[in-house]
């Protein structure tokens, strides 16, 4: 992890993130998709996850909706955009500079 914007995680530590997919989603699609994203921003949540048997797995907020690729200085939140508009639901947090202001 390169940066921490909020919370009790330390930059430079490794996190194991947890996301769920349906049974029809092929593992290669998921792994290749994540590899193609490069740098990402992710908001995590504690205590609310479908893998309660492993506390080392950190869930992504809103079942993975708060995970987005970084595009230059932009964090577009594609899952959190209004259908057809491309406008993020979280417009005050759609650049790295805005996220850094949370510190």
C-alpha cells in the first residue's frame, strides 16, 4: 500500500482484501481484471463481511463498490456512477488531491 488517507492502517503494509463474486465469474477474469487496473484506490470496512472466519481479510466497502483504478490524478469510481452519466456518486472524492485532504 502506497498511501493511507484515513484509518489505522500504515502505509507500506500489505493488506489482504476480500471481494465476493458469483459462481459464474471465472477466476482468470477477476485476476486479469485486477492486474490490468494497475494502481487502485480502495476504501475498506471492518466487521462487515462475508468471510467472518478469517479476520485477516479486509473487506472493500459496499461489497467492492469502493475500489477504483487511478487514472492520472483521477479516481473515477465507475461502479458508483449514475448510469449513463459517468458522474461519480462521490464527486468530492474523485481525485487523489481530494483524498489527501482527508489526512
